[in-house]
C-alpha cells in the first residue's frame, strides 16, 4: 500500500513476536496489540497516523465559544431579575415575620393597656377611699383635739383666771374683761383692769410679779384716765411660762 499509494519502497510488515503455534493463525495486528498491552503505560508511545486530527477541546472550538458566550449572556440576562426575585422573596418572608411579630406584640400591648387601665381605675378608687379615710381621720383628730381642749385647757384657763383674779378685791381693782391669745409657742392673757386709783393697779401688778414668779410674766404698758368716768384703765399682759 505504501509503494502503490505513496510510491515509497517498502518491505513486508513481518516481525517475529515469539509465538510458535502453527495451528492458529495470529494476525500481525493481534501481535501488536498484545505487545502494546504488555508495555508499561509510562513507556508507551502514542502516535496517530490518521490525516484527520482530533477535534480541539470544547472550550477552544468556535461553536463551543459561541455556546459558552450564549450561556454567559443568558446567565447575565437572567441574573438581574433572578437576584431581585430572590431579594423580593426574602423581603416578603421578612415582612411576613415582622407582621407576625407585630401581631404578637400588639396583642401584648392591648393586654397590658387593659391591665394598666384596670389598675388605674383601682388606683383612683383606692385614692378616693384614702382621701375619705384621711378626711375622716382629720375630722376625728380635730374632734379629739377640741374635746381635749375642752377637758384640759378650759379648766386650766379657768383655774389661771381664778388664781389671778382672787386678789383683785384686796387692791380694790375691778376686772372689765379678759382676752386669751394662743399660738404654737405663746399663751397670753390680757386683763383689762379698772380702778379709781392708778397706784392700786401698779400695786396689784407688783404683787402678781412677786407672788407668781416663774409661772407667769406680767407687763403693763400704760394706765389711762377717763375724766368722764373718773376711773383709771389699764391692760395687763400675762404670759404663761
């Protein structure tokens, strides 16, 4: 075939492969295949005697490049809407979760507002009752204070007045009126005295001062004389110590 087709002088393709079997016909191709399989893989010589070369890899073919470019274009074209669809779906899920959480929190809010309103109503009732009780307490306290004042202070006042006025006749001094003043710390009596002689009034005050030392403090500012009545008038302040 080489001489006929290629005009190359050639010899028969005959080799001695060491097979000694006259009963079976062993083709040369079979012998070559046998030898090829017995050679280690790293020592084999790969050869291609065909005039038709192997097609290039898919990525290096024009058709492959076109297909890959088309696939990349489709991927890019669909990537934008798919991305937004994914984000939109994620936002929808998030909105649903937030709505569910809002409904739960809103229910808690409504419940707590109802409790707060109930508690405020109870508080208002309690404050009203407390106000009434406090007013009742104040009224009872004032009543007790008045009762104590009647039982204790009035007899004490009467006793003081009796003590101070029992010696009026001794000095021929008359009592026109008595005024009682009281604040948080000071208790005063004002004795309005009348006499026909001013010395009698001064003597009475001197007697009070010497007799009731440590109990009362007496003060006499002035003694006035009324011509039409022919009498002396004076106010003596008595401070209870």
